[in-house]
């Protein structure tokens, strides 16, 4: 009886001890599972933020990287079985075609500034080292490309993205003063800018080409078939761009000071931009095969991309097509000659006044009065200081004195004749040259400036050619009288 009672008491105690041991062993196994599971769910990789892509352009593969954290991503040790993951390993790949003889080691950790996912590789822009890393998605290895991005991407107010895109099997990125492509194994430099580090941003894509802006000033076309880059200088700010594998057509928007906007229309190919003409503000645009249709100020324009032609039903005046077709108020800057129609000759030929190397001219087109007027400037900055505030040395144009008031229908307002210098033939027709005095603002005062003034009327009309040259303040007139004679070809 006692024995049975003893066994009844002892048995539950033994079972309770066994249960406690099992619980302790189970807790230890759980702890080990937590340690090995830390590699399976890494954190600290920042998602890439690609630039917007137009609706008609190919859509890049979405980035599947984890959400960002503020902690740098450690480079993990790979498990025995390869896993398809974006996490790097410490062992770098060797690349014999690297642009540097010395290959930098793979990082111990990185903090992604940008990430671009590819098919077999990912491209990481690391904000710790400022370098671009290639991650092999099969074995998780990390390779330093030895290219660095420009610090401008961290300083600009625009969306920073030195990785332009992944397209046609290539990563395209901007590395300091270079545009580079990589297939994940090797890198190829497509363009090196001599001006130093540049800020490059993607604008548009076609099937095989990328259009990018360089320093918010130039355009770059990156061709992934030929691995060639064409640069178009000074053509960045566009009101419209048409971009395909075959064509690039764009506008460069400008403005008359305190006046309306206008657009230079360009067609570009193989690094050469051809100016097709000038139109006003662009209201609407559409592409149909090889033709771009544009409406501007209630006028319809067509751009034949294959023929590089700007067409419209509006006929421009003769004066508005001497350099290129002009259909809007606009200004042509930096001219070395002044072209005009000579209405004093029966066949009304186009003629040109060639300026000396020390001078240049701007041509202002006014569509309301149907006139073109040239302003003449000295290239010497010191000479500009001795002229009226605008720095203009003189002017030339065909004016209608029934519209623009003149003293005695001949002389500029508020001027007085000091001397008549010439009367007779000029290269434009029969005319006269005078020595005038006219008050102008100079150093915050109204000062009498001397002026050499030529007046050449068109017979039987209320129009006349007007050419004048200021004598810089404090200078003698003789050299400027000679200049007028040279421009009008008077012996």
C-alpha cells in the first residue's frame, strides 16, 4: 500500500521535470532561429526614384528594393545555397576592363542614394562613398565600378538622380564629368565633358535612345544601339520636344525684353541643330508620322521632320526671311552683317552691309509695323561705357515717317543739325548725311551727344532708310564720319 502511494507521488514529479527540460530546450532553439533569420529579411536599402517618363515612352521595371531606413546596409555573408536577392556579399568581382587599373574593394556597408534594378544586376549609387556599385542578383556579390557621382546631385534643388535609367540591357548613369553605360559586367564611357563635373537629368526616351539635359543648358542624345552621344549646346529650355529613334525636333523659348515670348524651332541630327524658323508662343502641338503640327497665335504650322522644313499658309514679308523665316516679333542677336531689301532699285535685290570686326548687330522684327530695325553695338566693353545707357553705338532700318514722328519728317526727335556733311549717291540710293546733336541720359544726367546721321528716302514713298552712329562721349567725330562712309560705300 505504501509502495503504491510512493509511486503515485513520484511519477508526476518526474513528468514535471521532463516538461521543464523540454521547455528550456525549445526556448534555445527559438533563439537560434532568430539569429539565422536576421539575414533573410535585411533592411536599410533605399528605393530608387526615377525621373518621370512620358506616357508614350517605355515604362521601366518597377524597383523591388525594400523601403528605406536611416541605417547603412551591412554587406551580409552568403548562405551555402545561392539566393536571388538584392543584398550584396563581401567578395567583389574582378573586371579586367575597368577604367581604373586599381580596383576598389567592395564596401563593408552602403547607404543607397539611388538604386536601379536590372534583369541580372542592380546598380546602386552609394551616398557614403559617392560610388556606383553593381550587385549580382544571383550570388549577391557587390562590385565597385570605380565611378563616382558628382556632388551636384546632393546640392541641386531638382530631383537628384545620377542613374538615368536601365534600358536595352544597359544601366546609364552620370559619373562626375562623364556619361557611362554598364551591362553589369563592364562599364563604357560614352562622353567626357571637359568643363568638369556636370549635372545630367533624363528628359525623354524612345525605343533605343535617351534624351537628357546637361547643366540645364544643353541637350544630350544617348543612342544605346551605336553607344554614341550627341550634344546640342544651348538648347535646353524648350516649350516643346518631339523625340523618336529617328528624329529630334525642339524649340528654344526666348523673350523680347518687356515684350512677348517667341520660339526658335530646331531640327537636330548627328550633333547638328538646324534652325527652321521663329514662331510665337506655342498653344498646341501634335505628331502625325513624320509631321509635327503646331498652333501659335491662331496660326497653323507644320514641321516636316524628314525634309527639315517649317511650313505655314501665312506668307512672311521679304524682310522677315533674310536670315531664316520669322513669323513672330523676335530678335536675332550677334549679327556680323545687316541684310535689307533695296527698294531704290527696280528689281528690289537683297543687299548686305558688312560690319567691321569691332562691331555686331541685333535685328528686331516687329510684325505689327512689318519692319526690321538693327541696333549696332561695339564689342569693346570700355567703349560701351561712353555711350548712352543701353550701350548702343547706332541703328539702321527702313522706317515709315508717316507712322513714326520725326522733326521735319527727317531728323530724330529732340535733335538739332550742327552741320550737313554730304549729299549725293550712296550704295542704297540718293541721300544726305548730317552732323547732329541730341540729348541722351549719361551718368544719371541729360548730356548732348553728337551723332552722324544718314537719311536715304525711297522715291515716291513715305519710307526711308535711316542710319546713325553716336560719337562716344569725349571722342572726336572724324572716325565715325569715316565709319558711316564705309558702311554706305561713299568715297
